[in-house]
C-alpha cells in the first residue's frame, strides 16, 4: 500500500510521466503482425524520411500509421513547441487489442472461426 496523502501520491506519479510527444490509435482494424512490418520500417528515422517511406509503402497499415505520425508531429509542434526539423521517431509499437470472432459455415454443418484482430498503435517522437 502506498503511503501519504492521495494528492501526494498523484503528484509523485505525474512526476515520472513521459513528456515526449506521442500519438496513439486504439482499436485499429489491423493485426499486430501486419502493423509491425510498417512500424519497423520507420523506427529511428527522422520524421520527413519516415513520412516519405510511409507515402510509398503499398501496405494498408502505412496509410493508418502515416496519419498517426502526422498527428504526433502536430502534437510536438503545438503542445511542446518543438521544431519539425529536429524530430525523429523514438518509439513506435503495436499492442494487441480485442479480437472479433466470426463464424464461417463449412461443409456438413460444421463452423470455422474467423478471428478479426485489432491493435493499439503508438508513435513516440523525440528531438535530436
């Protein structure tokens, strides 16, 4: 059990908070594995290069991640006062979200399960 008054505990918790600009998309209708192919391509790159990579990547997830990266850049400029030229993709990852379960009819009265997976995608930027 934590010691101290509730406001003191909250103050300590908020002091350890990550202040880097970020953007998160929850419940994206993309499996984690497919999202990670795109995220691996932009991790560690500066934002202009990352946007160029996402622009010409043929995968469906690249359009979603591009929109998310643009949101993170806007957060960095407007909320944190950072310059766009100095930003790079510090972290980007996809966590597994809930799975929608559907049924597909098969021969002789059987049913196969279709799993429609979702993911939570996060992009974190930082300055060089």
